[in-house]
C-alpha cells in the first residue's frame, strides 16, 4: 500500500538539478511575507488541520515552562505534559484505518510483530519555539542562502534555519541534517543496546563530545571553517575499550571533506581514517547502522539523487520526555523485537518526505532512502532504508524532545530496526546513566578534538 502525499505549495519543485553547480534558493516576496504571520518564523504552517487533530502552533514556551521543575543541564528530561494519556492505540489489527498516516517501516513492524508492536497516539502538542535570533537568521537565509558545488557546499548565515522554503531535495536535506539549529556543545556517556532476535543484548557504552562553534547562542556568521567537531571514546564492549574516533566537518564536502582519526589502544597510535562515513559500520554497533545514518543522515549527499516527495500528516515520535526518564530501567524498555510500546509517545504532525536514490556510479548498501522530517522543527525523525533490490531492509526513529536549557530540540535515543534479522539497536540510551545530556556547558573548544586530542585521551 503506497503512502498518499500532498504538496505543501505550488512552488515546491521536485527537481534536484543544480544550474552551473550553484542553486539559488531565494524565497519569493509572498513567501517572505508569510514568515511570522501565517507561518512560524522558521517556515512551518501555524494553522492546525481541518479535522482539529493537529492543533494551531502556539509557541507559548521558550525555555523552561513555569510548571516544570527542571534543575539544569545534565539532568534527565522532565515531561511538561504529565497528565496526557493516549487518545487511542494503533495495532496490527486496526492499522489499516490509519495506513495513510504510517510509514512503510511502521507498517512493516506491525506485520513482523503483530502481537506486540503497538503505537500509542497522544494529543499533538506544538508549544515550544526557537530563540528569537534564530528567526532573524532564518529570514536572512531565506533571501540569500545558496548551495554550491553541485549541492556539496553551502553559503549562508549560521545560527538559524537554512531554507525555510526548500525547492529541491538537496535544499531540504541540508536544512534537516547538516544545518539544523541544535545544541552548541554536547557531552554525555550513553549506552548502546544491540537487541538480538531472541532478546539477548550485546552492550556498548560510549563517552561522546560534540561541538558546533557556529551555534553558540546569540551568534551568527558566514559558513567558514569547521562546521562541527566530534570525539567518541569506547567504554564497552571491553574488547574495544579505549578506542577513540574523532574528527571535524566543514561547510563544503568537495572543497574540504570530512577529516577523521582513530586511536587504537592496542598499538597506542593515532591513524587517519580516510573516507570515514557513508556506509562504513558505525563503531561499536556490530554493523547494525552505517556512519551516515546516525541521527538519520549526516555527511556528504553526493552518492544519491535527492527529491522532495511532498508533505503529509504522519504519526511520529514526538515530545518523548518519558522515554528518557531515569525511572525506566533498560529491562523495562528493551523488549524483543522493538522497544516497549508503553514508554513510547507518538503524535500526529506534519512531515516532509525526502527520497534519496543511489546514483548508478556510486556504491552504498542502501539503494533507496526515505526520510521523514518534522515540519515544525526541521529535524529528521524517521527513515526507511531499502536494499539494492528495492526491498525494505531497515527502519529507524530518533526520539526528540525540547531541551529547555538550549531552547531547541535534542536527539535522544534512536531505535534502528533490521527487519530481516529481527534485531534492533537502541542508540544513545541514558536512562541508567547518572547524567543525561549535558548541553551548552561551553567548556569545549577545537583543542578537544582531532588527532592530538585523541592521543592525549588515549594515554
């Protein structure tokens, strides 16, 4: 059964061809007039839907709501909607009633686990907003931002949304994966659980640090230098303990490709990792996900032809505070086949659908990719990945919540399902960690990343 898609506006084009290596994405005068009026300042429709099942955007909260007793970054998220109950539950028995609002991956999970996989549907909430300076930068980008080098690079102003009115697949991809407004610094120790078909679990644990200098609150500037830095140190499994992967990203994948290094605790040497990315196995995940599907997609878009399929209403993970609570143990959460539905929260929201088809002269384990992007926040929340023969292979979902201390949304645990193997990876778990996500502490600098940092950390 195919999904039914509707186009957002008559101006949305499905082509991905770039003229002379440069794509101009300037919004029209009519589109600019909609920002902050009929649309939010980042381009989402304010109005609810005709049925009333998606409410009007309120944006009434920026930061911590008055009724929430949040004690600061590093603490586990606190649900601002503690009284919410599911409106109804989708099951394998009634899923046909909701088929036009489900992804192919969700339908496949119902088919594979008809007795256990369910989707509790909660009231849809649209109450949080970005900082005001994000609005200013987004308007500027709507007028002047452009892609360069056949979509491999971007020239824009940092600190906001890139293309609030995307016209091509590449513009939507950049806006939702590479140029999102996320935390400036991120530090955490997280658990990774590879749940096998029989319910046994292979455990991993990683100490992570991430830095995006251009996202320091209240700042903006040109797309120059590094766009982000990362350093991941393996704690578990024991056989890989002490392995470190670190690197940096730039604003143009052609002019300045990703640089990455690996510290090997066995030899105590740091070596450069050329071509780190794409469909290489992400370290510590047992081959269950590729490097470029962390947070649904990251890195260079060059191996695929990208197109906007359209926008539709879908049931997606949303406002997933409870899922990250310290009150939920891993034993309770990680059931065979999929996470325990009792702890999940899905809402009906507007979603962009982006499709990537592998180019004939490139290689990747995924021949086609469907990505689902929340229209209010521009974050990728789900993906369906197909094998070279066109069969649905893996489906994934990243559970976001609004992080009060940074006034934007934070990527929480990601569930990556292998439909063929019957296994799944729970990635970035924090429930049983003494701290959750430490955001925008501001103590990281570029000195904390790269080969010298890996060498220092490995000693």
